[in-house]
C-alpha cells in the first residue's frame, strides 16, 4: 500500500472531524424520533388494553385514532430508518475522507457522492418526521369551549 504523506495527519483528521458534528446532530434527531415512536406505541397499547377488556368501547373516535397512530408509527419508523441511514453514510464518508488523505488514489468523487447520499437520507428522514408531526397535530382536536375564558 503506497501512502501519500504530503498531507499531515493532523490536517487529515481535522477535515474528517467536520462530518462528525453532523452525526451528533443526526443522533439527536433519531433520539427525538424514537421518543415520539415510544409515545405512539404507548398510546396504541393503551387502546389495545382498553379494547381487550371491553370490546364494546370501540367506536368511530377510537378507530380514527388507531388509524392515525398506525400512520404515525409508519412515518416514525421511516424517519428513524432514514436518519440512521444518513448517519451510517456520514460514517462511510469520514472513512473515505481519511483514506483520501492517506492513499495515493483519489477518492474525491466517492467522498462527494456519499455526502450527497447522506444529505438525501437526512432530507427524507426529516420529511418523514415532518409528516408524523403533521399527522399528530391534525389528529389533536381540542374542544373550543375550553378557549372561551
């Protein structure tokens, strides 16, 4: 293996560290998305327990909420999957950046492609998260009589 020693190790590491901050941010987004998914699962389990005790409680309101929870769960799962894929792609990008600084082979095109793929996953994950939040907001109905004060 032929190494290119023209770049110093410190410079290579500095260039590779910038995407690490992106990974930290994505990790925070995944944390928020998994927290929302946990709340959705808890709510679905509440309905499951309630309806297993007394199936006669199943009404149109319950059905609408269960349908909404199922759709929200789907979008949450997509958000988590896409955001995690973005983080993995950033990790690959960091590896390529390190290799690009050490090897004589130019990996610039691969670095750019993996970064674009990562941002595509990130954008799609954020869109799925946006849809989940929008569904949650749309399904929340607060009786207007509480605002008459």
